[in-house]
């Protein structure tokens, strides 16, 4: 063994090791409330950091372009079979490196450059890859958009149908990054059929809720369903595509060689582990608690005087209108961060402020639920959020809240081997 192979991370690169230690402490002592974030299990961490990172495996199980892939085939087949068990799709591709690449592959499987797509407006809860002008989706295709109603802040499916009839899209895209309500999958499929469009649903945010049986599934309705494998699904940061057998070959070709080369086999292995976890009864309990926590958090914030977009939530996230209290979303994000509560600034429907200084924040419960927090903690956190925003210019007050936050967080440790606070920054 060479000296290089024998060195620990701390020996080989103390700067990166220190950053990892500080990040571990940050995650342990703070409250992660970004709706797209979660904490994987130690088993998923182990697989993601495994020796499979050394292996190229271009192609698919049984049809590789490299030798030595017999065990890569084992973990990829496990991931595929388990994803089918979870979601019920006829065909699954577990190779996409991210949700964005999953979407790019889904579009490439059924669209040609210049085709019209119809997605939820980013400013109304959609995602960059659903047609935004700065994304590949807005550059390769002709994007059109549907929005939420101004009065209810819910999707108006009659208006969506009218837009589809007028614009004649080749694909209608459902799903988003900041929509807190249920989707009418059947109605969207009917609209797609009416105008001769493919129906593609991006369930990245709700996949874990679907897996846990607490949210309806788009898979029986959509021609193609895409998702990330992290967020509520609680796996590694990567992507996944489900479709009918009729589109299987087109999807597989769009992923490889269309969008990417060799899959990240260490991440595919981690997906397999996460999917096994999602098939266990306790995952259903987790998913139900995630939604219950979100509902209590939303109602507690309403009781504290905040306006919740659409009046509440049906899933794991909520949008909070902080500008109604004279606070920009960027100011709220900073103040809460100083109090040990991590959220992200977010536009709200019909926002009059720019994207980097929007009117809202997005708040989610998946990560805190993973740590074991329940309704009483949500009520306490809502109180801290309210106090921190009221005291956003008072550093001493924010520091006091940060201490209370750390005390709560220490009662819900992340990993057994990180129970004791790390001695970093001293």
C-alpha cells in the first residue's frame, strides 16, 4: 500500500476535514428546515462512501461496456426492483445523477428540440427545469406556463386546460418545488390526452410521502414520472425515472448515452439501501409524521400572525409570506440562520419583489422529523421563528434563541458516532 492510500482524510487534507467537522456540527446543532433537505441513515452514508466509487459501469445490467461489473449489476438490479416495489412502475431507471438530469432525460425521450412544454410557473411554485428561460428546459424547448389562482393560490385546472388547448404542448409537466397542496393527477392526464400531449410528473418533493402512503401517487397517471432520491425519500442526492414499458427503451437511451456516461455506482448502491428502508413499516410512520408536523407548524405560524400561502399545507412544506410583516425573505433567511434555523428565501405567487429579495420563505419538516421531532417541537419552533423575525436586528436576542435551538437539537442527535458536540472552532 502506498503512503497516499494509507492516509486518513485529516492527514491527507486537513482543510477539507475541518470543513466536514464544522458541517457536521452545523447540522447537529441547528434545525434544518429547508424543504428539499433531509438526513440519510448511517447505512446510506456507508454505501455512498463505498468502494463502488472506483467502478465504471457504462450501460445497464447485463449489457455493460466495461468488464468487472457483476457486483455493480447486483446493486443496480436491487435498486430497480425495490423502486418498482415502492412506486409500482413498469420500468425504472436508477442511473440519473440528479432530478434535473432525470427531467432532461424524460423530455429527451419524448420531445424534439423546439417542442412546446407546459409547466408550473417558477414564481408560482414550479421548478427551473419545467421551462425557465435560464434552464436547458427553457432553451431547448418552447416553454409555456400555468399558474395558481390569485384568490386561492391553488392551481386552476380549468385554466390549465384552456392554456393547453391554446398552446398545444407536446408535454404537460406537473410537480414543483414550492407547491404545498395535492395535485389532481387524473385531471392533468385527461387534459394531456385531450391535446395529444405526454404527461410528465416531477414528484421530487413528494416521493417519500408517496412511498409512505400518505400522498396520492402520480405513477398510475403519468406517462413518465421523475424524482430525486433525497428530499422526503431520504436517500442520496440523485435522480430516478419511472415509466411504462412502452417508453422504457426511449428513457434508457435518453439517460445513457443521451444525458450522461457511467452511472455513479456508489450512489446507485446508496439508492438501493434507501429504497429498502422506504419499504419498511417504520417509513410509513415517518411519512405520516412529516405531514402531521407540517400541518402543526403551519397552523402554529398562522396563530403567530403569519400568512401561509394557500392557507396551509397538504404535504411537507409551506410558504410563509413574511413581507406582509415588512420583512424580505432574504432578511428572514439571514435572521433565522443566525438563530440556528435554516430555511430558504422564496418567491410567493404574484410576488412584487425580485427573486433574490422575495416576499416569502419556504419551510419544511422532513429533516426534523427524521431526527424524531413531533408536534410539540413544531409548536416551539414556530415560537422561535416568530421571535427571531421580530428580533431580526438584535444580535443578542438571536444568539439566545440559537442557544435554545442547540439545546433542543442535542436532544435529537443525528448519528450515534456524533452524539458529543465536536471540538471545532476553539
